[in-house]
């Protein structure tokens, strides 16, 4: 009884901060406290205006991409993983949908049918003198070998997928540093010389106005190129956060004092949403992630609009300067 009581108490304590900060007014205060974020939003959000005011050299950012309903976000009534947009994501979803789910379903049904059969067929009424059999070598061999074979069949794609998820990024990958803060994300592009900007959740009104999902949409997105390998260096500034974007098969802890790495290549342009996935304090549920994947040319335009240097352009110049190399590097663009 005491155990039950302490469990309930622990539950209440765990949820107390969330309940306490449930008031939207407080939430807004916190958002206001992170005011630099709002200012930092300016380069992306009002890039067009800024371009009007600034000298001609300033490049306008590409227009903010509209999300597609059900892509890069959960769908109502969804029973499997979100649609995937990276190669590891495709293999993971295949493993889940085509292998694990069918095997789990077949085993569960088989066990249920066997149990029902045994309960009916061998009940006392139908089977008054029970059998005294204690060994059956054939059956024992079957129920040992079959599970081993099933596990081996699962292991092959599973271990391959595990290895793929931790494959180091290729040399030409674009590096972005992702920092988790209580309670927002910071993004910095060392390769493109774009200093850190922060990303805060949009208010309900602003999200509705933009046609974006509330609680998933932040003001500044992490803009990335499509078809070019990306390397995220993920860390935490205060407590442990976790950078997770389900439709890109990305989930990596952001640990203070450590640099975790995650590498992937996005298949298709789009807006992909995610959330902090490590309980990190009162506003843990209010530090969403949005990745805007742009075609390489538009990505370079975005980099220029932020005052940065497009990396591919540098690589291309270097390639032409060094040697009349085959179109290997620029071909990716
Ligand atoms: Cu967090």
C-alpha cells in the first residue's frame, strides 16, 4: 500500500512543474525573457524587408517554406513511423513495417491461438486423465531452433541499420553546431561562417497565422541543403536535451560538455518538425525543432542572405583553381 502511495506522490512531483507553468501568461513571460531570440528571428522572418532597406549587396533569403500537411509531422490516427526522408530512415521504416511488425503480429497470434486451443482441448472436463509426458525431443529442438533463426533473420538488417546510423560524415559534409538551451535551440554554421542564432517556439496566434502546427513550429528554422551530406554537432548548454526529428531518423542527446555527432542526407525539400526528446525542465515540451530543407542553390542563397559564405561555391572555386578536375564536386549541386 505504501508503495502505491509513494508512486502516486512521485508522479505528482514529476508533473508539478508542468502544471505550475501551465498558465499561458507565464509561458509568454518566459518567451519574452528569451527576447534576443525574437530579434534573432528577424534575419529569417523579415529577410525581404531587411533586403529592401539594406544596400544592394544584401541577398534576400528564400521565402519561408510552407509545411505540407502530414509530412515531417505526425498525422492523426497514424500507426507506424512517420514518412522518412533519409536513407537510414527508409531502412528503419522498412525494418519496422516489413519485418518487425509482421513477425510480432504472427508470433502474438500464434501464441494466442495455442493458448486458446490448450485451454479448451485440455480442460478438465474434456481431458480427465492428463498425459504424463515430460519430454519430446522433436518439439524441444523446434522451439529452440525456430526462435534462433527468427532472431538471426532480424539481426542482419538490424545490425546494418545500427552501423549506418553511426557512420561518420563524409569529408564534404556541411557542419552545423546544434546547442540545446533551457528552453530553445541554437544553430551555428561554422563552415559557412554564420554565427549562432536561436530558435524559439511560435505562439499559438503566430503559428496559426503562418499556417504551421502549434507546438512544432519555431520562429527560426534550421535551414539545410537537400542532397548534400550534413553533419550535426550536437551539445547542451545547461542540462541534457535531445535533438529529435522523426521524419529524418534523427535523435541524438545534447549533453553539456560533450559533442555528439549525427550525419544524414535529406532526400527531398520540405519542412521537417521535431521536438526536444529528453526531459529537460519545465518548458521541455515547448522547444520544438523545424528543419527547412532547401535545394542546394536556394540553400546557398539563404547562406548569403545570412551574411555567410556558401561552402560549395568555395569548393568549386578551389577545384577550378587547383586543376581542371572532372565535374565530381560541382555535379552534386
Ligand atoms: Cu530540452
